[in-house]
């Protein structure tokens, strides 16, 4: 039996797809900035590649960590203050 809470949780695949789509946009921006600063395309691509992998992993872990926090927890804490 699934509950409404279960239906609101994101799947692992959705978290991965969100991380990937955002990383493409953010990495392109990082590579352009790196190129503008260094003037070297090889360096810009290397920086972009490292940033892509590292931040996609960190974003995914962040998303999954938030899935461990029951919905309404933050609202309940705010209301308790």
C-alpha cells in the first residue's frame, strides 16, 4: 500500500535526470568563465569536466539526503518556534 507521502517522493531516476540536466547548464557556464579567465580552451574543458562529475555527485547526494527528511518537518519546526 502506498501513501500520499510515498507518491510525493522523487525516484532515484528523477533525481539523476534533474542533476544531469542542471549540470549541463552549469558546466557550460563554468567552462565559458574558465575560458574567459585563462584564454585556454584545454584548461576550460578540464575544469568543466572535473566540475561536472563532482557537482553532479554532490547534487544527487543532497537530493537523496532531503528525501530522508519527512515532508512537513521544516514547517513543524518553524511553527514550534
